[in-house]
């Protein structure tokens, strides 16, 4: 019996994927009701509203909740590919198909010689931990582009670069996939693709870059790392407010600007660390690009003043790519991200009311989820540094000194 072959058989993985994704579809289609606020309203109300505006040939210039690069319009308009379905249903089906694309890419990569099926299992098991939010946001589509870019990097550097450029025009963060890329052709393809798309949208659709002006007055989102300051402060009389602001529930009031500035400063420090790592790293292996991308996105997600639940989809996808490589050292951070994903579905949507109220349960869930993200970030950064930056060794003695020593020993 081929025991190794049986272990690599995708039958169990495919069955698990099919069952869990069927449940997700039943939730977003409201056959079953998921506890907490309705996560599908973003699609049926907000996305649908943007769809109507974008269909007129312009971006929603007067809508401050539109905070995405211009190629995001393609994701919002994509349900037009299924005109026989209602908008929301078509979007859910396309999100499901994007999920399937990621699975197919990871399965193909995992079955290659020297690779592992762990990555595909991380994706299959990790996505349903976030509940129906996965199919009610376009982040799963962006993640599919990012996974394709990382897996194409070794054999098709120009294709990888083009995918990175496209992904960056969808939601910015895929530009971090370049952090460990050394091939000039990949960088060039990414820059050309991003610039080309930017120019195309700027010329053909008014308001392509209006989103850049909608960030300055944002507060601190209630699920972010910095928000923990105000969740605790509310229990001691802080008189700020929790309001729906710029498309997310945020803290507004005294000292919010200070905490938001501190978050930006922390993000700046993260960028500095990544730059230092890139300048000192000397050992680049097949898995290094994926490991570095995972750590970089972890860092920027954890330090952001907004940590929306759908951001976890990015981390699950990148963790899955890392674990497609047997030599990757991101096993522990990937496991912690999966644990954080489970806690995330508890804080949103299940107990989101408790989070907004800053009660004991809500604050505990946030401390746990954000603590797990910080832990994963630190562990990932340490492992990346250890595996790529050569440790200093003692300078060997000069040959003359060696010969003198040997002579004295033999005499």
C-alpha cells in the first residue's frame, strides 16, 4: 500500500472544503442565520450602491466610505458577469469561486515534489473560522490574486509582478509581497502594471483617486490594537464616543488623534525593521518570499488603526502559501493566526455588541485576539530573521598563526 500517497490524497481535503463552504453559502444566502449583526448588508447595501454609481462611468467621489484603489471597481462590478442572479447572490457565488481558485492553487503547489499539503489544509480549515464574513467582502478575491502571485514567483517572475501590481490596485496591501523579491523583472512588471491601471482608470473614470482624501479624519477603529486604550479608558470615565465613521465603527473624542498617530508611528517602525531586514538578509530560499510577505502583512495589519475581520483572510492565505513549503518556519505563527481567526468570529459578528459596549466579554475577546496577532507577529519576525540573516561568527585565525600553532602542538 502506498501510505505516503494516501496521506497526500486530496479526497479528504476536498470533502472538508465542500462541506464547510456549503455551510458558508447557506449562511450568506440566509438559509441559516448566523448570530450577531447581518454581515451581508455590506454587499446588498454598500456594494450595491457603489455598483450603481460605478455603472455610470464614475467613482463614488462624494462617498467617504469608498476608500479603495481604483481597480477595486472591478470587484464591485464583477456580479455583472452573472446577470441572471441578484447582485448579492452573484457576489457570494464569485467569492465562493475565488475561494475555490485559492484552494486549486494551493493543492497544485502542495502536490509538487518537495512541497506539502499543509498549506491547503490551512486554507480549508482557516477560512470557515471567520464565518460568513469571508464571502461578504471582496478580500477573498484580493487574496486569490496574492496567493497566485506568490506561487508564480519562482517560475514566472514577470507574471508574479503583474499580479502584485494588479493586487495593489485592488487593495494596496499586496505590494508587501515584494519585500523579499530580488528579481528586477518582478519589480518592473509590478510597477508597469500598477502604473498602467492607474493611468487607465484616471483617464476613463473621474474620481479614481478621490479615496486618498478620505483618510485624514478617521478615528481609531474599535477592533484595532490602539482601541484597547479607549475600551479600558471608558470604564474610568473617558467621555469620547463610538460612532459609525468612514465605513467602520470608531472611537472619536479626546486623545484619539494621539493614539492614531502612535499607531502610524508604530507602522513606521515596522517599515524600518523590514528595511533593516532586507538590507541584512543573506540567505534567500524558495520559501523566503512567502515567509517575508506573511510577516510583513502581519506587521502592518497588527499595527494598523483599523483591523477589520476580513483582514484575517489575507493572513490565512499567506500563511497557507508559507506552509506549502516544507522548509518554511512559519508553522507556529500560522497556527496562532488560525486561533486569532476563531476569536475574531467571536468578537465580530457574534459578540460585536459587547465589543462596542466595551463590556468585560468584549474587551476580553479583543485583548485575546489582538494579543494573538502581536504574538504571531513577533514570532514570525524572529523566525524570519533567524532563517535569513547570517549570525556573526568568530574570525578564523590567519593561516600563518594556524601553522605556528600546529607546529607547537606537534613538537
